[in-house]
């Protein structure tokens, strides 16, 4: 009796799968072209008739990238900034989401609305005010000028998203923990924190990607001390208005993408649970 309905659904399922493959191919093509350009020799990259393959792959572009004196320093700075932002924003967002969910206080709803409004303000509109703030704090040309703004921009989204995870944990669980003698701090870190960990991973992915790929703040706040620059600034070394090195740009972009892929692989399971809502009553 189920065979006719299965036959009816099958064409729709095939159409959905075909559409997903087409969309995946469209999304993946720029990445493929970037990696291809990194392995192409200069003659093929600058050819008037580009081809989606190469018959003579080369590592010359990668040699130029790793041959840059400051490239390793840029990479290390990017790692320090990204890790600091991910850890700090995750911890602060967890505590803040717990506070706005478990406690009742004045202007609580207003505060939540302000989190949403903060997400609507373009980053470009706040770059100049943030520049003066960093200047007054004496943090220009330091990694703190990149860490602090990214933490501030990551928190509204992280708090709003984690609020749903904290709210999904039943209050009866907290009451049971208190009856068993657990303090509020112990419940927070040993019970609640593991339950909302998938949500923390999901928000951490957002924080990591936005921080790792940041060019605007790195260009605006790191003015004279290039030793404090991050990896996106390495692209400027290969992009010259008169004679751009597109192979170097593609190779540097490929190197920049690898840590993001590694991060995704490491948190893939938790990320899927976080986006799907792993915490249930």
C-alpha cells in the first residue's frame, strides 16, 4: 500500500537532490577556482582564455607566499586574535545568556531588543568611532585593537542564540541539582554548560570566521606596526595596482582557508547539533 506513495515522492526527492547538487556545485566553484589559480603557472592565470583546468600545475605561488618574511608572523597573529575572540565571546555570551534567561530584572526585554538592534548596525559605520576609541585607549597598532571590537560584535548574536539553548534546559533540572546539594556555580559549569555546548560551538564558528577573515579592522587599526598585522593583510603584498600577482593572491587565500576547514572538521558534530537544537526538554 505504501508503494504508490513512495513512487509519487520519488520524483520530488530526486529533484530535491539534484537541486542540492547544483547549489553545492555553484557554491564550491569559487573555492575550486581559487585553488586552481594557486596551482596555475603565471602564463595560464593571465591568459585571455582561462580554462577550468591546468596541464602544468606548479607550486611557485606557494613558494612566493611562504617566502614572505612576515607571513608566519601574520599567521600567528591571526591565530591569537581568533582564539582569543572565540574563547572570550563564548564565555561571556554563556554567562549573559544565562542571566537574561534565568533571572528577572528591569529592562530585561529592552536589553534583548538592543542585542537585535546591534546586529543591524553596519560594521563600516562604526569603524571610525572605534578607531577613535582605540586611539584614546592607546591600543592602536596592537592585537587588542582587533580582539576587543570583534568580541563586541560577536556577543549580540551569540547571546541571542544561546538564550534559546539555556531556556530549553528545564528548570526542574536546576531544582533537582539544588536538592542534591549542588551550588549555583556547580550547576552552571558542570550541568548547564555541557548541555548548551552545541550552541556555544555554533556561535564560535560565527565568531571564528568573522574574525579570521577580517580585513577592515586590520587595515584601519594597524597603521604603522606591520608586525601586529593579521593574515588578510598578507594579500596586499601580492596585490599591486600596476602588476598584481594573482597566483600569490590565490595561494595566500588558499592557505587562509585551510584553518577554517580544519576548524569546521573539528567541530562538525557539535555544529550540526547546535544548528539543529540539541538541547531538548
